[in-house]
C-alpha cells in the first residue's frame, strides 16, 4: 500500500492559481482546499509528515478527477496521477467506499465481466484484422451494448472478442493503481496491435500504460479513414446535434477536435457552452457524490434545453448515463447517443 506521493509529481506545482477557474469543485465552493493547488498543498503537508494522511480523505472523494487543471497548468503538473495516489493512500480498508468495492468485485474476474454482458447483445465475436481490436468497456457492454454493435457494423475489419478483461481504469481511478496497471498490461497482451475504444476514460488510462501509439478512440480513428458521411435527416430537416466531451479524453489525450469534425458531417453542429467541462459523471463520482454531481451538471442541462438539440453526442458511457438521466429528470427531449451510433445512422 502506498504511503507517500511521488515527489517528482508534487515538485512542479508552483501554486500559480491557473487551475482555480478550471476546477469544478473550486467553482462550487470557492474554497482553496477544494482546488488542485490547494489539494497539492495538503499532499505536501502529508509528504512532510505535517498532516495525517486521512485528513485528505474528504478531498480525495470530493474531487471529480476530470483533469481540467492539466491543460491550463503552465508547469505541466500531472494532477491526475496525484489524485490516483491520494486515493490509493486514503481509500484503504473501511475507507474504500462500498460501491467501489462492489464494482471491483464485478470486474475482478473473467466470470464477472462475462456476466455483465450476459443479457446484453454486444457485438458478436469475430476474427478480422489481427492487429485491430475493439475494446469492450466493462460497464458499457452492460448498459450500452448497442455501441459495440455500431462499431462492428461500421468497420468489418475490426476484430471483436467478448472474452477480453477489464482495462483497469476503474481500479486506477479508485485507489488501486497497481491492479489498474496490471489489468491494462494484460489487456494489451490479449489484444495485440491497435486497440479501438469507445470509452474515453478507458482510452486515457489504457494509453498511459501500454502506450499512446496503441490506443485509438473511435472519433480519432474514424476521422483518419476519410469517409464522407451523409447528413442525418429527421422530421423533414437536418438534425441539430451537440457534443459532451469526455474529460479524460480531452484533458488526458488531447482528443476534442476529431469528434467535432465527424459531427459537422452528420448535421447542424451546435457547440454547447461548457462542452469541455465535466458533466459530473466522473467515473464513480455520480454514485458517491450524487448531490454534487447534479450541481456540476445543472447548468449544462439548462444550456442543452435552451439550444433545443435533437441529439447530444457522447464519447464515454458514464457521460451517456449521466446526461440521459438528468435530461430525462428535467423533461428535456434531446436524446443522448454515442458518436458511433450517430455515424451508423448516417451509414444506413
């Protein structure tokens, strides 16, 4: 079990404050300790034995882990890694949330992952190109199996296998970094060559372990195929469509222009205010911090309602679930759909 932080990750922070306006939890509270800069100050106090490690527990849970602070940081602080280390230090034993323990059990073995897709019609197993494989998100295969089917329909060259394991993102983001790394390495060995993903959080974690050159998120892979798509017509006109970025995809991998290029081919693309800001799903956050999660997404829901969109495209299953739930709660007609499904609609 980790007891200290990586000093080389703490050192670059110069407490400049550029991260403050980018941080959703700082915007909610205005409190220094709920900002990346403030949390790093607390981490340094623990590192120097001036503060008990468990004093970090509340902030380790309150932080969304969206990594919006990273692109704006002039010193290149790897805050996402520091958050993972903070949770590994604090989320141990009874301090690990029960929901997280249950999720670990669900994806902790081959039977658990298989059972997640047992009654969900995911893309059928097939052998195509030996160096191009579709990664099935553990919970995406259960909640949104139509996403993998859409990719299989669009790209017959992609190999599909439901026997693959978890990529380890869940573990890395929730206090078990070593397990997260080992699962990513195992998946990389199981699926040689390029791994195509439809889950932004999984993509960012997997690429950080097995290499950026081996992981392609759907939109960046699709745009390189240079396929011209037909605009989607609905109710006598072209659809109005917006986008919700995946935080880890945008902030961790730098992928944000590609999905917009795809969507502009599919209909009347409308940039949603704050589309690059976290929707509040943030992995397990929406389960652990329900009230704060809803506070984070509230303005986004109001903006989507005002824009009167037909669809809001997503790049991550957590975002899909969060937006679908909150739009339904607000009685907004806009449908939430993964980008791959929209592309498949154009191809029909």
